[in-house]
């Protein structure tokens, strides 16, 4: 029996097939498609199936946006996705849509030591709630709770909550962004779309000079975040280094917020495309300092295990796991 799983993001769409014999941790075929070049997910699915002729018993897609009544609007794409339309594209096979963080959360119990980098070993409660925060194109958040037998994932749109500055510099950043946006969320600061906002604030403050070559690269880039990250890590340009430092601090603070909201004594997992690229910066003291800077609850948070998910296919694994669970009942 084979299922189709998908990880649908604002930048890329990844599809993979899995078999019941190999399970959700060993995909048979994986392909990546640039999301913006397609008008719909159905178009990508049809192209994938035309290339890989396979009979699909079930399909599950994790996507960046809320799923309501079998329909979802991708947060950073002009797509409306419907389970019925996708089922038709698959020749009638049942289709399930999941929030992308819900998909990642399904995979967390599957993760092995080699899939993770630990920022804080802490002291894990095996039945405690687990938090997942994932800065990629946008900022996803989710969590799992223990139901007496296993950890059950729950979706969240916590990345769209109000950005709460914790330093005077972050207050200044908030005021700067309020002049540009009606609503300033954590996603507008702590994501692939947010990092250029931090950079723009530092540039416009006049405190940093911008090299001509960097300005040219940013002007030509369709995605400015990788340019900023490279300038910070590989060239150590001051304005880019300061941008990344601010990003890491805000991410640590919001990860700590999420840990408190769900009491994540089972651990906090950082997913998404950005954390693995900036792992050395996350391992510096500033991340955990921001994570634990919660007054009377600093000691509790210092005992929470914190990990970076290094496994690139985690959302696909989670979507596949959900698909197999649906089939098995």
C-alpha cells in the first residue's frame, strides 16, 4: 500500500511517496517544486504522478495555513486548496489536509538522535506537552499533548500573534514596523519574511553602513533572507551580524513564550528551514538567555529540553505518519 505525502510551503512544495512496508521514515521518491511557478497544488500533483506512475491509497498534505472544513488558503501563496479537488486529481483517493506545523508535530515522536541538535538538554518529562516553533518563509507554531497513551498534535497560528518587544531596541523595531503594517506579528519579525524587516530597521536607523556589493545582492534577490544570513556568517558584515543577533533573540523569546503557554516540559523543537542554517548562532548564549528570561519562570524554562530539527524531511514524515494512521484507523 502506498500513500502520497506533501509539504506545501510558500517557497517550495515537496512531494513524496511512502509504502506501508518501509513506513513513514523512509520515502520511496521525493521531489521538490518551486511553489510560485504553479497556479495550484493540483497542477504539481498531476505533474508528479505523470512522472511516477503509482497507485495512491491515501494522500496527506501539510501546508502553511489554517485548515477549516477540508479547505485551506496558503498564507504566503495565492492558492486555495480543497480536499475534494485534490482527490479528483488523484483519481478519487482520499485526501487529508493538515496545518504544516501539525504535520511536523506528527513527526516529532519519530525523530531519532541523528535528526536533532540539542541546544539545552534539560530534563524531559516523557508525558509532558511538547512545543514546536518553525521559522521558514513564515513562522509556524504547534504543540502536542499527552492523551494517556501517546502525544497528540494540535495546530496553532501562534506566529500571527502580536509581536511583544522585550528590549528598548525591539520597542524601536516595533514602532518602525507599525509605520509599515497594520498588524505587527511575530511572523513579521521572526521568519524569512521578517529578517529583511530587521535589516531594514537597522539600515534606516543610520547606525550601520551597508556595503555596495551587499546592497546590489539584496536588490537582485527574490529572497533576501539567505543573502543576509550569508553576509552575517560567511563575511561577518556588521549590519548582517546585528540582524541575525536580533533575529536569534526574538526567536528565543517567542520559543520561551510558547513553552510557557503549553507548559512544554516534554521539550521544545525548532523546525523550519532557518534554524539549521544558523545553528552556530543558536548555540550561543543569547538564544537560551532570551528563552529563559521570563522572571519567576526562568528556572522552570532552564530545565526544558530544546532541540533543533535537522531532518529536512520532517514535515513529509509527519504527513506520511498521519496518512498511515488514517488508513489503519
